[in-house]
C-alpha cells in the first residue's frame, strides 16, 4: 500500500456546510460509501441502504455543526455533530452525536476527516457537551478509535423498509482528565 501525503492545513479549507452543497455532498456520499463499504457489507444490503444514506440531510446542511473540507475548491470530506441522536429528536444530556462523515476515497489518509472531527470535538466541548457518541460502520471504527472513541457495543441500525445495517456504537469523552 502506497503511503499518502497528509495535507498541510493551508491546503484545506474547512467551513460549515450549507443547503447549496446538497448536490456536491450527494456525489461525495455516493463515491465514498459506494466504494469504501464494498467488501464490508454484502451487495444486496448495500443496494437497499445506499440510496438512503447517500442523501444529504437538510437539517444537517442548515446547522452550523456540519462541515465540509475543501481541497482545490472540491469537497473532499464532510462530517459534523448534532445534539439529537441520528434518526430521532432525542436529546441526551451532555451528549452530542457524530453525524454523516464521508471522505473521497482518493483523499483518504490525508488528514481531512481528522481535521473535521477535531472541529466537531472542539465545538461540542465549547457548547457544553461532555461526550460525543458515534454510530460507526465496522470499517470506520478504527478511525474513531484513533481519535479517542471507545467501542461500546455492536448493533444494527434499522432503516425504513426493514433494512438493517451492522454498526458500532462508540463514545468519546470531551472532559479533560
């Protein structure tokens, strides 16, 4: 495996996503999830799930806690956090929720998602949250572990129509020890 060069911070622009980013984010999700999840989930399951998870969520795009990383004016990674748990309006005291991370497969291991996750952790901490929770794919769990998340449990995320998706619940403390 060839080593990839981590980008300098000056080469990355991280900004809040907006509703105007919808089409570019849909393309990023399709490229990222369609490529990176193959081999980790069976083709039939992916065929049912990809149309759902590749649609940007309007509420995330309108929030100020969902970010894009641009390199040469191209959205190359994204992700964010919310007060509400995925797929619900449930708010857990002191717990924020990591949401919808994706990276262009050609831009993996260059620090883009790490910079976005750092921004998420910083803004959640400033907003008074004590921890972040993440529902990770099995394939991405190592990334989150590298950034201080601990595996809590394996579980299946249920989607409309009865499809399920094997996931890992992970938590990360935002409190200095």
